[in-house]
C-alpha cells in the first residue's frame, strides 16, 4: 500500500473500520468518534476522557470494544507501529 495514494488509504480505512462502523450503526454507539478523538489526543486516555467528557475508564472500555469489533471483522488489527492518527482521520 502506498501511503501517498488517497484511494488505497481510504479503502484500507474502510475495511479496517467497517466492524466499528457497523457496531455504531447497529447499537447507536459512537466508537468511531471516540477513536478519532483518541487519535487526535495523541493516544492519551486522560486527554481523550477530558475531550469526550467521560471517565478515563469509559475510554478504556470504548477502546476494548473497538478491539473486539476489529477482531470480529476479517481485517487484521493494524500493527502498533502504525501512526493511528494518520489513518483514523480519513
């Protein structure tokens, strides 16, 4: 995948986030929003909690639910070395 190819990045993000989007639509949750805020908060749970106006434990619960959604999909989790913020902003 070419990082400078917007189409490839968008397709990757669509595949990767499909399970989270499906969960949000089915359950009326806002996990994708929480993930974006977390990425924009430099992966800081405390800053994410402040921005979302929730307890840090709630952020941890959201992140665990996001991981479950990813694992339930056919797309593997991104490697930790990925710069989450770059592709989550798509």
